[in-house]
């Protein structure tokens, strides 16, 4: 049976690693002993993060999650650099706020491609390596928005996150014969750079509706991801963990 939660010696790819939740996940994975391939669009941001981690266990790969070849390149960097791919954590995503009647088709496709199609491309890219290894852990970063609640202006984002949950459950069945698990995390309100533009009043209003009385931090998601990526979660697949401080619990606003 698995013992303490550890990623010592494992190799992980983290998308959207340059900031926010992705940066937190990459940092916690590295601190837990993993070799980490950092994947995001901006080389400079990746290099800055890589410099703060263990250099002998870190590789930065710039790329776009909507590109199958870029995702395959990140996986090749893991295999070529460290011999295998144990964990793929798919975190990258966008959330433009536009009401339905003002969403044009280009914006809709951009959100769907970045958030949902990229999930399909990432899992498909992982499969040959993980099947060959007869082992793997895939962790998707989803959201309470779409899967459990709605929010005005986030129809496209909500659709992609709800779609991610359905895709994950079927993928879990197809991956299970090869001892590959896939699970997702649904964060609530997490304190990241993206929320800084909302202002103090908006943030205070968000906190008022969280029963535990504070916003989450990227580490709250990162440590959940570390558990799902570890041997301690070997018998969990096709499941979702909500990490929201109780945000989705009240029948009426608290």
C-alpha cells in the first residue's frame, strides 16, 4: 500500500505554469522532489520560475496548449530529459467575461479551444507514453463555475469546464486498463494575479460568500494536485475534488 504522499523522482508536466495556480502547482511539485517540465506561452516567465526551482530537475518549454505539436514537445522534453512521464497536470485556461448576446463566434471558439479542446489534445498526447509505461497520473484543473454554479458573463468558460468533467469520466474508463488515472480539481475563488484587477471591494464581497472566511491560495490547489498525482491516490480515477472553502454549500448567500 502507498505510504506518505511524495513525488520524489517522479516527472511531471505542468501547463499554464508561469503564473497563478500553475506556478503554485509547479513549485509544490518541485519541492516534493519531482522533475518538472514547465509549459506556458512566455519563455521569459518560464525562465524566471525555473530559476527559482531546482535547476537540475526543471525544464522550461514554451508553447500553446491549443497546439498538439507543442504539447507533444513538452512530453518529449519530459521523456528525453528524465526518462518517463509520470504526471501531466493540465492547468492552462482563459476566462474572458462577456455576456452571451455579445460573444462572437471567434471568442467562443477561442475559449473552447484553449480550455476544452486543449484538454483532449493533452490527454491524447499523454496516452502513448503512459500506456507504454503502464502507469500515469493526469490531473485537470477545472472550476466550480460551469460544473456546479453559473456566473453572468462566463457562459463560454462555464461550458468548457462542464465539458471537461464529462470528457474526464470517459477518459478514465479508457485509461484504466493501463493503470493511468485522471481526476480533476474544481477551485473556488483563489487569490491569483487575475483577481488583482477586481479591486478591494469586489474581493471583500467574494470573501463574504465563502464560509471559511477567506479566499483560497494557489497552494491549496497545488497540494490537492500533489495528492492526486501521488501513489496515495492510486485507487481514485474519474473523480472531482472541490476546493472552495465551502463556497458552493449554502442554499442562500451566507
